[in-house]
């Protein structure tokens, strides 16, 4: 063995000596072309080989290459353009690398135009196509959760096709909408869930007043601009994207099982002295319940209702064209089957984008989006399932379904799943079409006219059988509703761009007209003779309820101007002004003027920054502007009539009177002023990039629904009263941690904090709606629970009219008694103290791995499960740690058969049980993918192919067991975990 080792060493030595004799030594230095300074860490590789090295701190390198060759070197470095150099016979080489301006020259879409990223003066976040594909979802906004600083995105529920909640920099309005404006291909479109994520080329989120002011009142809550894909001249390309996934209820809290239910009911009756031992069970349980106890029966009703669901999507896109004609076509099918039976969505969408150059000056284009929904909505049954006695079973001894198990008062929670028992179906067809004509008047002057049209037809049919959950034994009922929506817009845009010397100027003028029309009708009937007719034969109903029809219309007209000026691309100025007029507001108040200004300074281009080599980009931004909000119901400024049943003797007649809501002829705009200071930076040749923004938004003349004294005989009036303030900090960071020819690791971090406050309410705090000066809009106001009265506190409890085992709340003013006026306070807010995310993307050759962690910290929720507690033990309760003499818990009160649930809630502080710290961190998504080698694909005629597996909502860390706090408190329609597999093909 030793001889073999000696021989190997000798052979290696000879090989090394031979290589040394045949090797050629190359030395060189890599410099920055602009500054002439050496660049450390540049990768230098001999083309076609594995021979390579990196430069030292001064940019020097040394390589050994085979003698007699003229090697070609490939040099690459983050932030610089790659370069290929043929060495020739020289053994020393000097290479100068040029800075890669691609990132700074990247085009960012703004309102009615585009600018280079380096020239942006406002707070804008840009999202590219690759980011939209990281987490496939039906709603594109769901894929961006946690990735956009200042944009709070949460799931509304876990039902099929559920929407998402979106707030940009907090809630500034109370009655009016806080949702952002969506602009798709230059035209307003409210239904972002219609847009297939695979059809989107890029998205921009406009957050500050300088960016949104050009949209005036519509941009008060932020603007999200969506640009869909276009064709390109050259070879026609085809893309196929498909995935299939399974969903399950990873987090759902359990209520008491049979044994736990029995124990709580026994304890409730022990409290009153009716039960002392199992010998007394016959006093508190029915014979059927006693038999179930003996048999060990325990039904998990929620488990019978919840199942595994399905999410799948299949899309094809075709793009191509010539120099004059470009097109993009796509078709998409999305299917989701929720966690409940009869909760399912089928969505079909089609898109056709066409751009045509008529000549050198005139271009026309058309973008069409057609979406069809077939949605079955399930009335959530868990509220009933979590209360019904677990000793009952859904079927009798013969396997027949029982409407009222054990002849009790509770309806079977599975009732809606029976044949012809319940149906709620919506079918919706929505067409979104935009057309434009562009005329290049002069080389620097362009005119464009956009026309957008949205047509939506919707039909909703609901049938509730006699033994459905909603009717619960009453006569059956059916309804048929229709809606027809027509929205159209016409905008004319004039853009002027000119560069002369060190100066650049861009001017934009816009005229805009938007109209909104909505028709609705509903018919209803009771006593449908044949259940299978459901809602299709209301004329056969025994009782036809009076039909309802409605029409609402509104318009918005606007005139806008914007000027952008740059000096040496270093000092930038943007001035914007817009005049809006809304028909929703009363004549004389319906017009408002919205100006804004923004300046930016590219500090990195100053002479004193030339020697600061670690800083490769640095820009300071400052903006201030005004925005408005008018988004209340049409006709809110008018008093309307309502029908009142009336009669003359025995004869019925129609009577009319004023509605409870009083019209306000002084109704005016809700106004917001926003200040923003931002810093964009790039470090180490832009290997690390990021932005920091600090802002404040003051909103006054809030549109509030104000209640009137009952003595007026009227109900409420919408008025301009109150003021709110939002202050916040946003941080976004991205770092290319590692980059080699084979391996790349990129990380991203977002963090944002928004402090939301009501500053004025036009009077005292609004206790009815839980609105308080100095606090956020959505708060929880109640007594403060500090525990449960214990046996050694019996005397003290008695002074408050209570006894051991009952809820103890804090005497805030220390007067020895608990009163609603003095001893309630704001306990917390639904607004988190901060939110953030961490993203990591790895790629090694053809393999890629990415994951995202998302967190919302410091929010309070009203936890529905915590309210499932019946002190009498009649209804089932959650598996709570309640007080008994043997278990002196401080969490839940002692069960008491003499105390009803409603009494405990209203008189013994039962509402204090429901508040929880809803902070959480979630592993939002993990994706593992593999790009198949091109050599394999060429053999089968495929350009690119990627297969991947992914998990969404995989793991959540919070202070609440078996619950995902992103849901916000309800336990209906839980947010599911998704595991899917997919493929992306390109031809």
C-alpha cells in the first residue's frame, strides 16, 4: 500500500513539473474606466476552461495558462458590463471596465408617462415580471404580500376567489374608501383580480403626493400602475404556464370533544349545586346523551365540514409581430375548490393586445381583457359546527341524515351539503377594453388619446331550503339578482420632451372624463314548490316579495398639467397640478385643485463624491402635495324619499317619506396633504441597493357618517368633520450577496412602520363606532381583563358585586366600582406597529431555491374562537382553561348553569375574553425549481423549460395556537396551506 502511495506522489510531481514547464504566466490589472482605480474581486476566467481567479485589493491578478496559446479572458463584476479580452502574445494586460448603467437607465412607468429610474423624484416602488412569478396566485396582489414597503396586503379570507385587503401607507379616511387606484395600460380598472399575473409585464406603486397628484382625487390612497405584456418584432414566441396544488387547513382551533363537553356541563351544574357526581348525570343529560356518554361518542363537526381543496391554473401566451404590427394573446383557466364543499371558483380569462404603426407618426393600439367567473359561495357553517353538542351525530343508526340530531334544537351543520338544500351561485362576465391613438406631432411632441370601457354583467342566484342553515325550519326562500355596470373613460394626453445642453424638460397635459353607471335588480320569493327549481322559477313561489331595482350614476372630469425639469440629470424638479370635478358632491363644492412639487438631488454625481468609491448611487428626494377623496355613495348630498306602507281604511296604498339619511348640500372634498423625504442608494458597485422614506399625511374635512339626535326624527348625515394623521418610515434593501458563473444568492428586506392617528372628530369621542382622538381608526375599546377572582379575594370581589370564578377587570379610576364611562379604555389597535419581510433567492446552475418570510407585529385582533364559551354548558365551547375550585385559572371564568352567555357578555365582562395579540411571522412561500438543460430541450424543440414545487403559508409563528392571525380574528373560512407543482415552457 505504501509503495502505491509513493508511486502516486511521484507521478503527481512529474505531472506538476511538466505543467510548470508548459505553463504561461499572465498578469494584469482591472481598472474602473471612469476613475482609473483598481477594482477588487473581479472574476477573471479563461474562456472555454475552468481556469480562473479574482483580482486583489488593487485590481491585480495572476493566471497560469497553457504555453503556446492565445487565451481569451472573460471578466465579470457586479455593477459593471462584462468584457471579453483576447490576450495575444503579451503576458501582461490592463482592462478597463465600464459601469453598467442598466439599472439607472431602467424605465419606470409613472402617471401618463415614463422616466428613467435615475430621474424619479417621487416615492415609487417598481416590480418586474420575475417578482410576480415567485408565488403563483389568482390575485396578483397576493404574490406581492410583504414585498412592497408601505403597502399592507392581507388575505380577506380563505374562501375560493377571496379578495385581498390593500392599504398604502395606512388608513387616512374613515367613511370613504382607503383602497388604492389601479391603472391598467393607462386606464382605471377596479377589478385587479381579473388580471392574470402571467399577462403582467411590470407594476409600479406610487405612494407619495408627488407621484399620485397627477391622478388627483383618484390617487389619494396610492396608485398601482399595471402594464400588461406587448408583442415584439421577430420570431413568434409561445409560453405555457401550468400548476396544480392541494390545500388543507393547517391552522384551525379545536372545540371541546365529547368528554370535555361533558366535563364543562358537569362543572356548570356543580356551580349551582345541581350536580355533585356522575350519579347526578341523569339530572343534566338526556337519555340519548347518557347513551352517547356511555358509548364514548364524540363528533368533530368542523372536521366533517373541512376537507382538502384544490388550486390550479393553466395559461398559454403567444407574442410576436413585425416592425409595424405587434401582438400578444393569452388564455387562462383558474380553478379553486375551497376547504368547504360547494365553495369553488372557475375563472376563464382571455387577453388580446395589439399595437399597429400606421406610419412614422401614427400608432394605434387595442388591449382587450375578457373574464368569466362561475363562483359557488358556501355559507360558512363553522359558527354552528363549533356550538353544536359533540355527543350528537349527523346520521341515525341506519345512516340516514338527520336534520336535528338527537331531536335537539340545533340544526345539523352539514345541512347545506344535502341535495337541493342550498345554492349560492354567481356568474359574472366582465370586459375591459382600452384603445389608443398616438400621433407624433413633432420629434419632441406627442399626442395620445385613450378610451377605456368596462362592461360587467352579473347574476347571483340564491336558494335556501327549509332545512338550510339560514332558514332553520322556516319555509324555503329564493332570490335572483342582476347587475349591469358600464364605466368608460376618455383621456387626451400631450407630452413634450426636450434636451438642450445640460438641461432637460418634459411637460405633460391631460384632459379626462370618467363615467360610472350601475344598474341592480333583485327579486325574491318564498315557498318554492319544487326545490330543484331553486331560483329559476320565482313566479311559482307561494309568496313573491316585492322586487327591487336601482340605478346609480356619477362622473368625474379633470384637467392636469405636469412639468419635469433636470439640470445635468443631477438636479431634478417636478411640478404637478390637477383640477377635479365630481358629480357626487354638491354643486358649488364639486371642484377642487390638487398641486404638488418634488425635487431630487443626485448626490453621487457631485465632484466631492468621486473619491467615495463604496457609494455608487445616492439620491435625495423631497416632495409635498395635496390630494382629495370624494369616494362616498352617489347622491349623498341629496335627501331621498323612501316607500312607507300605508292604507286608506282597508285599502292598501303607497306612502312616501324622507329617508333616515339626510342629504348634505355642504358636502365637500376630503383633503390630504403629504410630505415625503426619501433617500435612494447603491453601495459596492450597486451590489447593495435600497431606499428609505419618511412621510407624513394630514387629512382634514373627513367624510363622516354623523348620527343625529332621535328628537330630529331622522337618522344620519354625511358631513366633512374630523382630521387624521399618518406618519411612517419605509425601508427597502436588496443585496446581491454572492455571484459567480454558477452560483447566485440575492436577498431582499422590507420594513415599514405607519403610525395612524385620529386628530379631530368634530366633537367628543365616538363611542358608538369606537373612534377616539389620539388613536388609530380601528381600535378595540373595552374593560381591561386582569384575571379571574380567586377564593382569597372573595371579600374584595363582593364589593364589586362579584364572586370567585368570575372575570376581574381593572378599576381604572380607583373609585371602587366598575362603570362603562370611567373604566373602559382603548386596549389596542388592528393596525400593526410594524410590518416587514425577508426574501432569499438562490440559484446554482439550473437549480433555484427561494423563500419569503412575512411578519406583522404589534396588532390586536378580536379572536372569534375566544368567544366560543357557554357558561351554561348547553352549547359547546372552545377548549379553554376555565376556573374551578381545583383549577384556579386566570384565563376563563367558572362555568355556571345559572348564567346565560348573553348575560355574561353584557354584565360580567365576557367581551374582554376575545382580545389577543395578533402579531405573527409567517413562512409565506418556498419554491424549488429546476431549469432543464438547453441541450435536452433542443432535441424536442422546446426553448426553455422549468419545473418547480412550491409551498405557501407553510408555517406561522404567533402567540395563538392553531390559528393564522393574518385572518384578523374570524375562524370562518381559514386561510389554507398550499402545496403545488408547476411547469413553465417557452417555445
